C-alpha cells in the first residue's frame, strides 16, 4: 500500500513539472517513444529511442542484440556492418539471415542471392535504424505497440519481447508506468537544460555550467567516452552522471577483475552503457585466453559478452583486430596524472577537444579526480552541442 501511495505522489509531482512545459507550448517531447525489451524498460535517450518516419517505427538496430543492448536476449545477433558493401546483417540461430542494403534501405535474406524481404533500414544522424515491426516479425519476436497516458498527454509505447518473460503485456505496462514518467521528467530536464528540486525517486540534471570554453556550436563533432574501471573509486557515480544527461559510455574493465567489478558491470548493463575489456598481456595468445575467461564471467555476472577491447600492447591490439576484436583507441587521454586536480584535468581535455573537427575518443578512469572533471565536461559537451554517442560495435 505504501509503495502504491509513494508511486502516486511521485507521479503527481512529476506530472506537475511536465504540465508547466506543456503550458509553455514547448515541443520537447514531440518525438518521445517509450521502449521496453522483455521485462526491462529502456532508458529514455536520443541514442536508444525509436523514431517514427512516415508512420513506420524504426529502432536503433543494436537494441536487438544482447551484446549491445545491455544483455537482454531476443535471439537476434548483430552480424556486423560491411562498410565496403554498405550493408548491415542481422541473424538468429534457426538460422535466419537478414541483410540490409544501406544504400537503398531494402533487405534481403542471404544476399546477394537471397529474396527481398519486408524490413527496411534508414540512417539518421549516422546511426542505423531498422523497421521495428517487420524486423521482429521476420525473426519471430513479439512486437507490441500501445500508448502510455500521462494526464492529457499520450505517448507511443513499444515492447519487444520473447515468450520467455515474467510479466504479460498488461502487467508490465502497468508496472513500468511510474518508471517511464520519471524517465520523461529527466529527459525533459536534459533537452531543455533545466534543473529543479528533487521529487521522490528522481535524479535531477543540473543546469549546464557556463565556462569560458562554452557557447560554441559543435553539433558536427561526435564524442565517444570511455571509463576505465580499474581504480574502484567513483565508477558507480560516474555511470549515474552519464545517465543523468541521457548519454551512454563504454565501461572498460580489466579482464582479470571482472569478478571484483561485478556490481559495477551490472549497473552499466542495466543502465544501457556498453562494456569492454582491458588486457595488458604482451602476447596475443595470453590475451585471447584472458578475454575468453573474462567473457565467460561476463555471461555469468551480467548475462552479456563483448568484442570491444582495450589492448595496452600495440602488437596485441593489431593481432586481436585481425581476429575480429574491436579495439578501443582514444585520441584524448583523460586519465589524470599524479597530483592532478579535477579542474586541471577538465581544462586539459577541453584544450584538446577544441581541435577536433569530426570525432574524438576520450578515455577517463573511475578515480575521484576523473569524477570531478566529468561533471564539468558533460555540462560543457551539452552546452556546446557536441554529438555524444555511445560506442556501440558499429561505431568502430
């Protein structure tokens, strides 16, 4: 009873905030579409949200793959993007194979000799989206389209699921409504740059900090962020800060410390971040063994796996890349030096960031110093309009 009362009070408080936005005639929520995968509400962000194009709902393709969506298994596997042929392939274990020609948006089974299929693909902002209903139908996954009502406002709601779920569609939608309302308020504050007093169960995004570097228009510059989880100091807080802004990051965990970092990994997977591994092995065979063992542990602690790796040895990185591993290589080192403060680390990163014209890859660690720099960095990235992207596998 108390839980229901708290949820009702929370919903009323959040709704009051949102109604103020409606009264002001804002259209910040015009493109909001809620998404659920099996029994998990997907965090509301521009990088994970479905889009409506000409009446067809399209989904970021990586949301269908457990290795990229946080470990939620729908039976669909990302076969990879061929940047030479300009194609994207998805498949399952039946086997069923679907290849999208990204030049035309059309799909075929077993290209080049396959038959044309119904699902289509589009590219928006450099990200590949596939038609949700027809792609799910092709692979035999359930697709549910409905609406969620908050006051006088109605939002599209999509649930993609297998038959092996704990809650039926009605029960899940009812249980997730308050979660989605909280997500909607956080998204409102993210896209409008507003802050306010906390209401029960919410995370408040502070207004962006004005710094001497801000005020530029950097919308054409993509930023990919990674956090090395090897100090054990402030990783959880840093992951939360990314989600406050509606952004995801790549959590890099030393291959030999997966068991010790299990809580942090589960937090990352559950919040929509990506997980990668670090190996400092000097021999490719040793690195392979470390990564294989680490992936076995990832499957156990978070029901996920990864092909993303940071290899400290360049020769090992080259060997792994040749075997299909996706090697993270930053061009801005944001790991603090000895005696460095959060402020000086922030300015060091921003000095290098100003020179980037198309994209950049930034690595921090999970130390208290990096956490202090991250608050200012994320605020500056938002204020200057950088395109902060999640380092999913197709971005390598």
